[in-house]
C-alpha cells in the first residue's frame, strides 16, 4: 500500500500538543526541538502495523499516536543525581533458593576485523573465563556447570563452552554446554543457570557468551558441497570423472552468512527501517539517540565506570584494555551517511546501528547461601524473567515492549519501581519504536491485548553508561553485559531494581529483574 508520508510523518511541532502526554512529561524535559522529520511520499510500508492505516479515519491518526520530537543528546549528558537508596520490598520468594551474581566480566568489545581477527571464538571465551577466575578467585573445582551462548558457530568448536572451559583450565569433569537464541543467547545461558541453581541441581554456575564476527563460516554452494561429498564416496576413476563432468563455474559461488531471518529472508536492518517508518521515527531522532549512546559510553569509559571490562593480552599483539567502537561524532557528520538498507529513502545508517563486534562475557552465579559460605559479597540477585515471541516479519524487534510488562507484573513491580533500565540497542530506530509502542494505549489495546499502555522508561534511568550502539554487540555475549551494567549501576547509584530487556532474531525477546544485593 502506498502511504502519504508527509501525512503520516507530519512534523512533531504541529502534532505534539495532541499526543498522549501522560508518560512523556519527564521525557519532554530532555527533548529538543529538531528539524521536521524527513519524509518521502513514495516510501512503501508493507508491515502489518502500517496496514492498520486502513482501519483508521486518516493516516494522520497513526502519526498522532506515535510522533515525537527528536531527542536532545546534550541535555541528557548533564550530570544526573544518583538514585537514592530506597527501602522497597525484596523479591525473595518462599521455598525458592535465592540466586545471586557474585561478579561478571567481559573482554573489551572490539570492532570486527581488528585485534581479535586472528583468534577463534573459544580463544576469546577463554579470555573471559580467565578474567572471571582472576576477578573472583573462585576455585575451579567448585564450579558445577558452565553455559555459554553463541550465534554464528565455528564448526570446529560447536560446543564452544566446553572448549573454552578446558582451555581455561577447568576440570574435564565439569560439564559445559552451548546455547543459541540469537541476540539473547547469553540471557538464555544465564537463566538456564538460574534454573539449575533454583532447582537444587547446582550451587555454582558460570554463564557467559561469545561472538567472533571477524571469522565467520563461509560455505561452498549446496551444489559444490554435494559434489564433494559424492566424490568422497566414489569408488572408481570412472565414477569420479562422471561427477566432475557435471561441475559448473557457478558451483564456486560461496554462501555468505547474513543477519537475516530464515523465515522471511529479510535482513534485520531492513526490518528495523520498516519498523522506524511504521512508528514515524525520523532520521534525526535516530541519529540523536545514537549520539547520546556514544557520548554516554565515552563518559562512562573515561570515568572508569565500565568496571566489567578486563584486559586481554592478545597472542602476538598488545594488551587490549577498552572497547574500541565508542566514537562520539556530530549530527552533521552522521547526517552525511547514506541509508544502509532501504535505499534511497531509508533512515537506518551505519551511524545509528550497532556494529559487527567481537567479544566475550562471563558471570559467576551462585546460590546465595553458597556464596556467603565462601565469603563472597554478591552484587545482585537475579529475580523474575520472561521470554516472549512475536511475528518475525512485522514485530521482529519489539521484544522489549512485550516482555517488559510481563516481567514487571510477574515481579509485582511497576515502571516507577525500576531504578536502572538496560535495554539492548540493536538500532536507534528499534529503541525509539519500542518507546513509542510502550507509550501508546492504542498499540497496547490493538496488539498486546492490554487495556492500558506499558509506559515510557525515564531517559535519566535508561542506558546511562551507553549501550550496544556504542559499546558493541557480540551477539552471543551482550546479555551478560546488560545484567552487569544494571548490577553495577544499582550498586553505584543506590538503586534497588534494574530491568534488563532485549530483542532477538526470530521475533523473540527477553526481560529480567535484577535486584541489588544489600550493602
């Protein structure tokens, strides 16, 4: 369907007074009056979300639901007061073991093709495990189980958790397995560990994740693979020559991996662009949010707040000590970039997208009584969590919108109870589209089966030490970074509850409540 984008994306200046404003009041203090949203009359919106235009009196009603003025990065960078320690209820449940995070670390997250490019995934995962052992001094023999997440597997080390554990010196008697759930693979590793501990199967679990985008498997074409396998089975010269006679040059075309949905064949960036268009998120808004992420990450890095990062001596190279993707730019420079996916009218660019990243993370998770018996002072409790799934074509990246209210209701909390939000930033447009969906009664009623909207996370509590856009996003490792960022922020700022949420390929999502351990 062809939509008049000037109508759907009418400037925020004229629409703002008509918006549902109840949850935007705090956000509006941080908003700046930017240029009118970029529009294009010929942009095709094929998603189910924009299809609902047909059921509305006019396309302007959709824009009226979701239009918002661009974010002002500079105002968010002002020093914000630390959260005051609050005496809230604890989320401990009767007859269920408390599961705690003793500590967590990660290697520096690096742009793919840089210092880790000559390594294998288990090398980087091993570095994270060794960093965790050094940070916590936990005896290797007390670890009952090791779980790692990864997405694009190296075929030689398909169970990368096991190979990394052996390489880090863990006992060969310690079981280890690898999980994959796209961008929430490390989240799945953590919650699997929580389940093992809560059920009494284990007392001590190491959970983590790894991704090495510098060296991804590139396969021969299917026809070439079939020929090679058949040649291996051929018994006579005649059979081999017969097979070789069928060879064609196009057999040599490689199969390159892509960040795309198998079920829809659509790349995630293309889906993010459609989602941004459906929610009338402008290019300016996306660039400003990306600049906010990089600026806050740089500030946190300079102030030594990213304490989960451990140095990694790369074999044959220098020691890597910090993330190398944090690059604050300017809106003028970002505006010069061309669309990366939908050309020429798309709004998702390299500057407002997370970049391909190498890195690994690891966390020490224990039963509370075990941690205390060993003399540890945990950083946080891991409390309620949920997983959600939606339509992978039209709601691929809306996992946080669906998961957040479910985990809050499960824990008996509200948005106002949360002191630190840590959401995975796949794309600026994805974050801002989730914001608009969460702040819309209309979306809640028509798509979520809820009577009222979820509500908008306050920006002064949201990803204040940067996010995946700036820190990087090794697919299999990000979940642990999110949890440790929430735990460390709560510890520094005196808050009690953190909420971690992430979207993932396949239209899936995850959310978890992290509760600060009493000081």
